[in-house]
C-alpha cells in the first residue's frame, strides 16, 4: 500500500511540475535572452535611446571587394563615394564637389588613421527633401558630406574635423557627423 501511495505522490508531483513549467514557458512575458525583442506600441511616441558616453555604433564597412574603378577624389576616396544616392532623380552629380571639401575629408581620414565612410555627399533637391535636409543645404552645392569612422566615437571624429577647420554638425543618435566648408 505504501508503494502505491508513493507512486501516486510521485506522479502527482511530476504532473504538477510539468503543468507549472508549461504555463511558465508559454507565458507572454517569458522570452529566452536570445529571443528578447522589444515590443513597441505604435500609438505611443517613440523616443530615441540616449547613447552612452563614447558610444560607437558598429557601422559595417562596405562589402568586399571594394571597387576601385573610376576617378579618385583623393588618395583614399573615389568620386563615386560622394555621388548623389537618389533613386534616379539626377545623374548623380547635380553639382560638383568642392575641391576644398575633398581635401579636408582626406585630411580627416589621414588624421584619424582609419577608413571613413561617406554616407552622403552631393544631393539633388529631391534627395535632399527625402532625407529631411534643409532647403539651402550645403549638400546641394557639394560643400558638405555626412560620414562616420567605424570603431571611433562620432564626437572624436567631430573634434578632429573641427581641429582641421571643418564646420561640423554632430548627430549623436545616429552616430555620424555632417562636415562642411563655407567658402
């Protein structure tokens, strides 16, 4: 009789344990760390996260192979890197790039000793409007570029650019810098 009671208790304990485990793992609040995702309510306004000091977003380098065809703007940059990236509104060159900006961006790259990635150079008016650029943006005349340096905090890039005489607007939430010349 004792063995029957012992088996019933063991079975009951095992059944309760399995039920509790199933309820726990099927709970909407349970997500293993590898699958945690932040669910956002589209009705609530989303505030950007404040990046920590010296934050660096790990922007990727361009995929290999890096093409080196075409005219060079300077020792480390192809002219194509500065071309308008619109969806065909222009031929890629609504304005020429200012030679002084090309020289200054090259000097910035050399001062940092690491690759810089140009995310926006010259822009046509349609592309400038798409990205929310101001009406008289220096991008429209080839006097500005947006860039980042993988592995280097945006504020360090900005400080180096300012030391070289470039005008700089920092974008901490996107972790890139806008550099420009005013001549």
